[in-house]
């Protein structure tokens, strides 16, 4: 059966387009009606023509589009250069299966228009979703990178090309903390609290390890074999035979306590707030304010919702180079904690917060990142001929560069900060026996 190209939006009641071709068909008439419905466009104004309607390609699941329009009455604060994200991808069934994941992002985008929203996001012009089929779209301003005082766009996991990367990550975590602290203080629009409730048991149960113990052990052994086969791709400390010998057993022990780790992370209510899930540097744009301080706006709000702030710090910092993790994790955590409290959230213990960030790093690594050796061997034709992780076959291929970086980052933190031992100590300290002692 052919999928409908127009569906009724649950919020607006309008017929909304499901694809690039449908939006082209709707043209200026649909855009005028949609922008009136969202409040982005005054009733006395209208879109008179579409000047660009070009499909584009990038990360994520749904189709994307570069859109440009002309208004009857142009205004400085009314963007003409727009970006469209669809939840559906009719050309790629595997991506289309993830279409329901965009519902929270669409709800968030619409609410980001409310007064007093504490951080910069791409101005939302219209957002709606038809839950029955998982069909929806978001239309926002197109961020003017490398113009109007903004820095150029930065690619994920290429931080060695970014000037002053630490300064950029401080800007990111300040923005993350500003949102989470403001939410915790109760100062956002009531719609945020209605749309994004929190249930600890649901959050704990939402994700489970998809691999059993035997599969986890095999994956860990495969990681160690991969490092031995391609040592030039990894830092010296990860090539240490003693580390490679003990890592599979440590990974297996962490796996056995995975549910308890999640319970610990998602039950500490001072650390639970509204969060961006994946604020890597490629999902931000940067400029300097009047005092010369670097600030940023945030893009790509997929999976937005209430979660542990350890997740938002991990999501924002995970793309940073290993030396930033090694030398500045404490700084990043303290920056977040200070801004979180300044915006009305509780004063967090930076030591506890860092422990939770490391537990989240361990959980994500054991759950997902140990599959990457197979991914890398499929995506890079001759890994043995690659000199290091900055060599062109890795550097110029995001589908290889990101997995290699994430695997290296996780293993480096596991080795240098003893994440396995940390999990054991914290869980033992929170056990019923320890609490009753």
C-alpha cells in the first residue's frame, strides 16, 4: 500500500506533508497556513513564493530539505533561509523504521517558541506530527554558519581542527546546564512539564543490554584483537598487554551489573532534568557576545526529554579528543554544575556528577561501542595501511572516523579512570547491606 503524502497533524489539525515532493506541491499556500497556525507569521503577512526547495542529505533518519521563501512583508526577525526535517524516509526502509523517534523533537521545537526560553535554538517556524503513522516535520531557520558573526560549522570528531576546543565545550555545557537548570527551577513554559514527564522505572527499563553475557565477552575479546591488529589507531595506554588481558573480564563484570548501574544513574532526582541527548560539536553553532565570551546555540533535539544530566554531559563531550577527557573532564563537570545551580537547579556535588558521567560512559560503551571493530573493517578498505586516526581514510570518512573515536574515547576512560572498578565501588556502597551498616 502506498503511504499517504499528506496526513492530519495532531497539534494543528492541518494536513501536513510527509515528504519533500509533498511540501513542494503545497508550496507557498501551505507554508503560509502553517506559519500562521504556529504564530511564526503574522496574520497580515504571507509567503508569496518558494525560491528554493532542494532535498539534502545528512545524518539522522528522515529526509531533509533546504527551503527558502519570500514574504509579502519581509522582516529582519523573519528568516527566509529555512531547513526542513521530515520524520519519514520513503527511500530507506531501515531509516524509516525510526520515524516515531522524532515526536519528542517536534514537541520540543514547537515549545521552544515560548517566551523566556533560556538558550538559542534554530527558530521554529512550524512543527507537527501524526502519531498514528509516525509522520511529521519540523521547519526551522537555517543557521547562518560562517556569517553574521557566527563561526563555521564543525564536523563531529575532528576537534584537532577546531581552534580552542576546550572553550567550545565549555560553551556547550553552559548551554546544556542553562536548559536543565531552568527546567529544574520550574521557570520554563508549563507545556514543557506537561510534554516531558519523568518516570524513573520507565527510564531504567527503557534500554537493556541487547547482548547476553557470552556475546558481551566475545565482543570484548574482539575489541582487544582489533587493537592488537591495528595498534596504530589507538593511544599507547590502550595497547598495553596488561589492559588487553583484563578488559574482557571487566566488561563482563560491568555487564552483569548493568541494570543496577542504570538504576543508580536514573534514580538520583537532583540529576534528573530536561536534557539535550547528543550535543556534540556538530550539533552546535558558535559566536561571541559583547563581552567576547563564546556562546552557542544547539541543534538536533532528537530524544530530548527528562534524563540524567550525566547523559547530556556525555552526549555533549563524547566527541572530544582523549586529551580533553584526560585533562579537563573535571573542568567540564564543574562548569556544568555551576551553571545548573546559577539557573535555579540544585547545587550538585561535582565528584558525584563526574562519577555518573563515567558510569554513563561505561554503560554506553558496553552496550553499543564494542560493535565498532566490525563496522570499521567494513567501512575502511585497508585499515592496516592507515597510519593513525588522523590519516585521510579515517579523517575524511565520518562513518569510520566517529566509530573509531567513540571506541577509543570509551576505552581510554575505562583504562585511565577504572570505570569497572568505579561501578563496583559505587554499587557496593549503595547496596542494602552497605546502607544498613
